[in-house]
C-alpha cells in the first residue's frame, strides 16, 4: 500500500488504480522522479529520482556482426547521434528545432544568439529512414540543456517514445559562469524535455533518470552493444544557485562498445575544470571520437587526444572553427577526420560506423575538404575521404579566401598560378592575393580585385598611375611610350609628377599627364627654368638665344638681379639676360662691367678719364 501511495504522489494526483500502480512498480522497482504531470520550469527544475534500473538491458545480444552501428548526423553545429544494435536504437541528442522564445513568456526571455533555425525535418527523415519507432527505441539521452542538442528533444520523446530517458538536472539560477546571452533558451528547452519525459513516464511507463552515478545505473545494454553513460558532473555539486560555471560541463557523455571496439560520444565536453582529464581516465583508448564541443578550441586538448588515440575523429561543427591541435594530427595520419559541415555539403546525412571484431568500419565518403592551419603550419591542406589527398584546383574557404592546389595536399604558397591564361599570386599564407602589389624577384605586379595579374599598359591604382608590361611587371625609372618620356618611381613604380631628380639632375614631369617637358623655357610654379635637349633643367651659366643666363644650382630657377657665382658679381636683367660689358644704370646708380659681364670695382680708366667705382662697384 505504501508503494501505491508513493506512486499516486509521484504522478501528481493523476488517477492511477492500485493495481495499475502496483504493476508499474513491479516493472520499474525504483521510484519515478518528479511529478509526471505537464509542468513548466521557470526555476523549478525536475529532479528525477534515479528511476532507471541499475542497468538497462534489452536482452537481445546474439553476437552477430554488422548490426551494431553509430550514426553521427551531419547537422552542422548541432548534435544528434543514433546508436543501433540488432534492430534496437538509442538516440543521443536531437538537434535544434525552430521553436524559440519570443519574449512573451517572462520565464523564457528573448536573448540574442538564440538559435532560430530548426533541424527537425532532417532528424525526423533520418530516423524514419532507419525505421526508428516506439517499439524499438530503447533510450534517449539529452546531454545538456542547449538547444543545439535538445531543442527538438521534447518532440522526439512524444513521437518516438523512448523507453528510457536521461538528462542532467538544470536551472538558469544555477549559472554564474555563463553570461546572460549564453543562457540562450536553455531553460525553455530543458523544461520542454522534462515535461515530455514526465509525460512519457505517466503515459507509457518510461523511466526518467536525471541522477546518473558512475557504477550504479550508468550502463545500457542494447543487443551486442554496451553504452556507458558518463556524466561530467556526477556529484551534481553545480545544482545550486550560482554554482554552475559552464553548462557544457554538466553534459552526459557516452562510451559505446561492441565487438571489442569503442566510440566515445563526448557531447560538449571541454577542457575546463579538468573534465577532459577526468574522462580520459575512464575512457582510455577508443576507435572513434566525436570531438568535444563541436571541435571548438575550448576542447580536445593534446593530452586528451593522446590518451584516447582514436583512429577517426568527427566534429559536428565547422571545419573553419577547428583548432590546429585537432586538425594537425590528421595531416600526420594519426586519425581520419570528418566534419559535419563538409559532409552535409557533399550530400551525406550521417557518418556511419559499423562495429566489427576488426574495428569500426565505415563507407568511403567522397568528401573533399580544405582546411587553413593558422598557428602551427601556416598552410592550407586538402582532405578527401578522411585523410590528406593530393588534388588540383581552386578551393574557396568559408570566409571567401581562395586557395589553389597543384596536384598536392597543400595549397600553393609564395608562388604563381596560371589558370586559363591568367596569372594569380598565392601569398605566404596560401591565400590568393587581391587588390594588392606583389614583389617577386624585385619586380612589382598588381593583382586585381579578382586576383588576376593586371598587364599591358597604363593602369590607375589608388589614384596613381602605373605602367605594366605585357608580363605584368610594373616599370620603374625612365619609361618612353607614345613618343613621351615618363618617370616611374624606382621604389613604388608610381608615375611621378612635377619635379623629379633621377640622380643626374632635375626634370619636370607635367602634372596630370606625367609627360616630361621638352627643351626650352618653362615657367614652373612662378619661376622660369630652361630644359636642355634631353629635358634636364640646366643650372649655372647658360648661353641661350645669344644671351647668358644664370640658373640657381639648387633650384634650377632662372636668377634675376645681382648674382655672385664665386668669381665675382654679375647683374641679370629682369628678363634674366646678363648685363653685358660697359656702363649700366641700375637702381639709380652707375656700374661698369667687363666684357664677360663681371662687375668692375675700384679705379677705372675709361674714355680718357679715371672713375672711382669703390669696393661695391657703384660710381662714386
């Protein structure tokens, strides 16, 4: 009678006959957990009371080979894994759904980063293809309360009716390490799953366990398969307000064994709080590893990978998020590597492994995948069917960068690629260079917006003009084209304008056109200059048109007025022409000049008279 009363209380007052209650109690001797009636969470999480038996055993082991499989669905950024043995199934996580809080219910606020896409169609289609139904689904494990793992779990439970349900206890109030935004819709997806599990317990007698303890009721025997549920927080010390630092670290993970081989399905296991060390001590070597936390940088430490030493790693995230420490071993042949994103793009809905006495086998997957290593090797590798593969052609990475493989496993670096008659430059990081200059062997080449090398004539780049040869090389120094001379900067290859000194003298390059001016007088910036037959600005004394002119040695500008060239004083008229020999009235004073134009000083005899010119040349 005590059993009957306990069960009546457990089902929250639902009408249960003594006979029915007793029958149920005999079938499941441990007490059912929190109320089975439909309830909302919002701070009152269910705390199932170890309602599973000491272990789950479907009693169908027959030792047959080929009927024991693990199916990792290619959901790209979410988890759903199906394990199969002799016609029975178990499901670990259910992917995301398209239901999410809109903020109308205060228990479930809208937060940025809440996933608004669903994968239920993909999951349902695959389960139906396998023939999963309410008669053969032995268990469901919701690893932890993130929507990319249990978003669709409530619907899965109601539609496919697993006989045993597992998920850790949770409430938003526990969290202190997760930011507000990192809480996403955790509470809602958790409450939805708990409500569905309680419904399943009340409706068809499913067991619901939220308190998995190692060595007590952590084993599921399904056909020839043994599944060990490994809770990352077995003591549940986090299950108090303000104690939970990272929701991922309360995950229920699973070690699957059959025919002497194993696969570890790590949910969102991360390196924090020593969790990977804890797991490694339990799991040891495995054949297959579902990488922790979708293969992100917060998981899969070198020591963890070394201990597990898998022959195959699959991550349910995206290739471009995979850290080098997870990707590099694949280049070294330590394990095969697949990511869900690439497999999905190739049209595969799951990666399937079959347990055999010789290992876990898989089909050949015609999946090509490029990966950029950023910190250790600084190059891009190509993978095919799980391992490095020599290939030829272009690959565009997730962020839009282009890479080229030339019958090689690594993309071209620091070199030219000719494709379709066009040339491309692949940089030191293997990325195709665009909208940038490339210096190769001391010559400059311009790579356009499409990555193609630009060639053949004048090209304006960033407001400056350049002249590119037929081979793409940017001219430097003097350039003669179209009957005119131009000067291209020896360092930058830019067309120079205005004054240019090539080391031999000054030249004037017409602003706007860049063409060098020819021989003759030129008024430049308010000063007169004279260019000789090769366009060089003359300096010092020059006889031009029958007159002498003096050009400033520093500026090449024509001088006027008084000039001392180091030999004496000369007078240059306003026209710049030198004053010739004889007397000249200048600024109200008389001066006398030699025939070469030099001013005379002192006492001078001229015209039969002596004249005193003084030390400054003025007539006294």
